[in-house]
């Protein structure tokens, strides 16, 4: 990858964290965010080697075309363009850049709160529990951003420094939960750490991390969510437990035409969607869902050897995605690390700077024996 494309890809990553500061922390909208998005598009294009472009970039233009009719499809075009722009960069380099930027934002927020520049707002729940947002305007966004930081730490060190990775995620996760009170975040972190311990136990690793089972997980979660949305009136107690999420999904289902179910429903920008699977299904319809399902399936299928250490993170993230839209929320960019990992495997462009190509090929060969 030449210097210009490497610099462009680095700028793309930095621009997303600038956008997070402008949009989530300073609450700017309109022209500044539009200008930032335009620059992000341009630097994504500069990061692509058009001499070796493959047919799959065609989907960027498909979603851009659909965005003329369904504005929400633009998000999917942007996400696919990001995946394509970063596919030739070492996953460890991307994780390191994300980790650095995420830590820098946490440091900025903590110092800004101490100096009185921003407010660590408190949300009082129905049972009197205090939940703080660290300046991110929502405790759940704090949980999402913190989970992204943990994900990148896991990708960077999870296969090399096991004790350090486990300890840092445990300590940081505990602090974030105490501050934010995000139960979904806590559940996902505990699940990640439990699966991480199991993965490194030779007696538990094989049955728990069956590749075929992991391939089917997002489709099972999608089916479960759709079933609950359709039958929401029969289970009102469960709907209340999940903060009326299933009622919102039911509104989208019943209010969508056949065409909208195929290419996306613009109502998604007016109704809060806290499920990654429903977010995907309604933002770009069955067409978009099928494409990203294929990327996921092919990415898992092409994950061999030592790269399987990603499976605990895959399962934990998929579970988080049942009640939070972290898989396709590009504003919290550090959570995109999993999609980048899977896209690189799906397109056979994955390379990890800590391993030689010869070593990777040997692992791939031995997996087929």
C-alpha cells in the first residue's frame, strides 16, 4: 500500500473521531457534519487502489443509488466504502489507531469535566439509580464507545498478551459499568471475558466455538427479534422489559410496503431502533441485509488457525447487537473493527502484521487437512 493511500486511510479513521466529538459531545449538526462526511468520502476514495478494484465495490454505487429514494441507504454505502478503503491495512494497525483515538477521547472528556468545560450528566432511573454519561449525552452511548475500546484492545492483544488483555478489559469494564450503569454493556463484557477464558481452555474451546454455530448466530437473533415484533401483543410484559422496543419494530413492519422491505424504509430515521439486526433490515431492506449477511458468513468461513481468537468477540458483539445498534452505527467508529476484520477475511485481503504470510498460508493449509 503506497504512502498516499496509507495517509488517506489514517485520515479516514481520525475524521470519524472528530465527527464523534462534534456530533456526540458538542452536539453540532447540519453543515459542519455534512462537510466532515464529504471529506470522509473523499479520503475513503483516495485510500482505494482503483488499479485492483474488484466487482464488490459495485455495492457502494448500488446503495448510493438507493439513497436517492431511501436516504437511510446512504449509511450503508458509506459503511461499505469504509470497509473497502481499509481492507488492505493490517488489522492490528487499525486496532492500534482506534485504541489510541478512543483513549485520547476518554482523556479529553475526563479532563474537560474536571475543568468544567463539559458536564457529566446524570440520568436517574425509575428505581433511583444514578447513571452518568461522561459528556456523551447518553449512558448507553458511553457503554457502546467503551465496548469499542475493549474490542480494539482485544483485537490488538487478545492473541498475544492474554493476561494483560483480560485484566485491562476487566478493570476498565468495571469502571465503565459503575459510571454508566449500562447493563447491556456489563453483560457483553462479562460474556466476552467468559468466552475468552473458555477459548483458551482446550477442553471447552472446541465445542463452544463451532464455526457453523457462529455462522448462524446473527440469523437466529434476527429471527427471534422479528418473531417478538410480530407477536408483541401476546407478550406485553416482555415488551415492557425491553423498553417497548418490539412495539417500535412492529410499527416499522406494519408500516412498510413491499418495496420498502426490499430496499429500506425512511421511517427508520424517525423511530429509535436499538437492535443491530432490525437497524440493518430496515435501513437498507432485505437487499442490504443479504449483502452484509454474506460478508459475515464468508468472513467467518474464511477465519482459520490463530485468527479464531476473534470468535469470543464475535459472539459477545452479536449478543450486544440484540438490544443496541452498535454493528452499523458508524458514529461510534471503534465498533467497526469487527466488520473490518470480517470483510478482510471475506475478500481474502486479511493480513496481520504480527504474522508472516508464509505462516498464515501454512495455517490455512493445515485447516483443510
